[in-house]
C-alpha cells in the first residue's frame, strides 16, 4: 500500500486507494457495537504489564506484572506489537485521545528499552538475547516449530516491527520511526553472517511477516538495505512452488504461510517483481476457492489438509481466527491492484461470519478457533490470562471495520464494497456520504450524499454474489437501469448534488452450500449470513431428510425475530428417526451454547440405504471420544506445545499427508498426557506400516513396552494400543510419555497418540 508518510513510491501503482480510517466513522449497528466492546477492553489493558518483560530483559525494573497465558509463557512480547497497532488503528477510527496517549507512552518506553539494550535491540521474548546471539554467531537450529529452542522469535519481532510502523504511520509518532529504523539495523546485524543454507534452516521456524516488516522499513526510510533483508526472508520450500502456481500447501501450518504472501505482495509493490505477485494471487485463489469453509475461514487444527477431503475436517479446532485476519489483509492488498467484486464478496463472507462471529458481544472477548463440528461451542479468551496469537490479531480486527467499505481510484470513481452503517468524508472531493443500514439484519442500504457544489462521480456499488434476483438501485426514488449481475459492480455516473439519496435493495434468500468433495454435507445461509442451530455436544446427531432442492423450503421465518428461522420437524431428524423442532440464527449471534453449522442431507431413499452404516460409524466415533482422556497430534506446533513436548535429535515431517514426529538413534521425545486418576488407561499410537524399527515407550520413566515395527503394511497406517498398569497412573492427572530408540535402531514415524480409558 502507498502511504503519504512513505519515502519510497511504489513501482507498481495500485488502481485504487483505500480511505484512511480517519475518513470513515462506523455508525450505530452490529459493527459499531463490536468496535466499542473492543475499545473498552483495549483501554482496560495496562501498557506497563504488556511492557513488563521488555523492561526485564533489558535490565530495567518492570513497572507492571506480566499478564498470564502466552504472555507469561514462551511467546511473551507478541501481544505488545498487536496492542500498539490496535491502539493506533483505534485512534484513527475513533479520534479518542486515550489511544494516542497509550501509543505515545509505549513508544517512549520502547525507546528506553532500546537504549538499555545498547541502542538497537528490543524484544520481550523469553531467552531472546541467547537466541538472537546464537543466530549472530551463525548457530541456527530448528525442529520446525522453534528456533534455537525459542518459540517463533522472528514471529514475535514481526509484531513489534508492525506496531512501531503503525505508531508512525497512523499516529505521526516520529520517535517510533527512529526506533523502528534502529531495530531494522539490529535485524541486519544479527543476520549478516548467515549463509544461504543457514537462512533456509532459519526459515523452517515461523517468522510471521518479517519480509513485510522490512519492506515497510525500506518504504519509510528509503534505505535499500532494509529491502535487501526483506527479500532474504524467503522460504524456498514453501514459496518457490507458489511462484510457479503449484499448490503444495497440504500438511503445512496455515498461519505460518499467509503472512509470507502478504510480505511478497508488499515487495512486489515496491519492486515490480511479478513472481511475488503471482505467488500471492495464486495462494489467495487457492485458499479462498478450494481450502476454505463456509464462514471464509480455513485450516483444521491450524493446518491445511487434503482439499479433496475438506468435508471430513470438521472439529472444535477449525478456522483459526489469525488466518482470517491475515487473509483479509491479503485480500485488501490484492484488491487495490485488481478490484474484483469476488474479493469483496469473500471479504464480506469472512468479516460477517468469522471476524464478527469471533467476538463475545457482551465483553469483547474473542475466539482462537471457530469450531464447525456439531455441538461445539465458541471458546472465548480471558481478558488477562489468555493472550493467544488470535487474541492479538483480534485486538486489530475489531478496530478497523472501516478499512474496506469504500475505495477510490484517485479520480472520479468511488467503490462501495460493504454495507456497513458508516460516514465517509472524502475530503479531496468535498463529498460526504452517510450510509444508513442495519445490514445484515435488513436487506437494504441507503447512501445520502452531501457536497457544497455539484460533483461528477461514478459510484460503483457491489452487486453481491448472493443476490440473484431483485437487486435494485434507486436514485432520489427513481430506479436506475443497471447492467450488473451477481459478483460484479453496478455503476452510476452522474452529477451529484447535495442531498441526493441512493437506495440499494439487497433481497436475501435461503440457500445451501456444500463441499466440493461432498455436496450432501451442507450449511444453510440467508443472503451473506451463515446460519446455525443450537445443539449440545452430547446430543444425538441431527440430519436433514429431504429432496435436496426442497431443503430451504423447510425453513420459515420466526415472527418477531431478526434472521431467525424455524426448521420443519419433518425434515430435521435425529439419526434414530426422531423428528425435532430446530431453530436457526446467525452464527455471529450464537455465543453461549453449542451449535451446528454443517448438516448431512439425504433423501428418504438414500437415508434408508445408509442409516444403519451411518449410525454404526457414529457409535464407533462416540465410543472413542467418550473413552479418550487426551490426544496429541504429533508434528503439529500447537498440540506439541500444549503437551509440553521435549525432544533431542528429533524432527517432524509429513507422510501421506499426515504429520508425524520421529527420533534419531541417539534422540528421543516426550510429552505430557492427561489420564484418569482412578481408572486404567491405554495408549493408542498410530505408526507407519512401511518402517522396520524398534523403540521403547516409557510412562514417567518406567518402561511400558518395547515396540517393534515391521515394514509389512506398506502405505498403510497401523494403530497399536498398549494397556498401562494402573499403578503407573493411579492418583495422577497427567503422565509423561517418552519414546526412545531401541538398541541399534530409531523411533519411527509416530503420527499421534490417544490416551483412553481401557474397555
């Protein structure tokens, strides 16, 4: 993006310009409520507590106690960068002086920390000086999810870079610019001796959008040394295929990748390197069109899985909120260069059904994941003791609702992308527009234009993909002849006078959306809104029995309720055949109970043929779930961290699209698992049938079993359950499971471990 404070002009000029948040004010409605709930929480947070470890690690006395959750753990410091950005955005969005005061205070504190650290370095990450000191010495080691034993240090630094950048760009804090440039000099210094081989080893660990950060330091300062460093933050294994339009995303951690593409698109704008735009564009289209769920979110368990089996990946860990935050950033980046309504359609889908739905409207707390498995409920953060990655991105999400509503081409054209109650002050044209709507709770919007003098403008209003019939625009009460169709823009070119009114009719209809790999597993939508029905996690599974083209006719509006529908009890049933009354509401409106978004739909004949098999499979799954006390997906970052994984000479990888962990002959790995303190449990482990090896499994340092694997099941996965003697677990809440190689062998691929109560 081009900003007035940038010293460097983009080599690739965008076709459109976004409006500053200072020019857009959100008016009464759902989005203003979400913004205000977020503002209240941001103002409640104490800057000194977020700065605590920055001061501590610089040898200064902390002025506040560190917050809990991830901030007091291994990822300390990441929230401050998000908070600095969020306060900068909120100051622009509201003009509230309290946010500017917070920004200025934090920057001054960071300047003091920087000086105490020798003039350039700043970090609040645990063990930061050792980690980066080793990098400066050319010592780089990553097991895939850590760098020199630290949790994603460059990821954490990226948040700090962006926070300082935004304090300068949005709040005009000149001190932030100086601190930022010095921090950039530190990044150059700490990496200058790394060979290409060591760089790629370092790239194995999540580094956020350090390429974006350094590109923006270049844009702000005009010094090319920062751009050179931005280009070095390039993960060959992931990004090279994308420049060739190859989708090798299966098995990759989703949010590790998205910021890399944001950075590539930023470097493309500054340099004109088409390869980088190709990668970003291809990635966006692939993720949005082939790897996303109905709410616009992506990944399950934080990872991209086989896109031809996406319908099977419904759990309590679908759709990490960070991913959608970053996909919307990438959408905006791409849109200004290629303003297609398809991108605005996606932005609306994700904004309404994931971002808005991720917030508890009562207290402003937010979700990590958006669960899409039936019966799961949203899990919200604690105001002082969570600080997950998604807590940080959510600080920003609800501060910038005004960023994508309107765009202009720098001349005579205005784009209206989103139907959100708002006021636009287009200072350069002397035009003010007030958009009045309760969308999505009403199916229309009204734009009132104010201008001192008659003004010639083309107004392009998005014709949403979900309005197939009845889209209508009236200017001062008279219908305008349109040449638009769903997924395009309707254009109105005329001389606008003060008081002109544009009314847009956006009739909503019910429809279903299925999966490319399973059209019978469907979600219900009304216009742009994803609908859900309340259900308990332990409730009997519900299905739809109907001819497919008659499903929507089985829903009727509930009188006096906005966007709520009653489902026909003849159509909605339990698998045992009980007819049930089912009520639907928007997913964003459900925040207290469990819910169902996706439904399996069958006609009567198909259901008669499959119901016994279907019920048996559900019973098997339910039995496994009821017996399970814990499960760890090995080879995946968050599950391993949640289970306190420790490892020596061990690595993670992908085999037949499944993640695993193994250990070398002199290595080992261990992790904690929950057990039942009173009942006997067994450990179910998943291995590859293509390896011949032997290894030992220990429970709290007591040998459980000497496991031998043969290679007689090529290409298959094998499940092996081992009962654990009750004396090893009795009275305990958790035990440590350790895998060690046998004599002359190694620990083969272990794909996951499930702790279960023994039948």
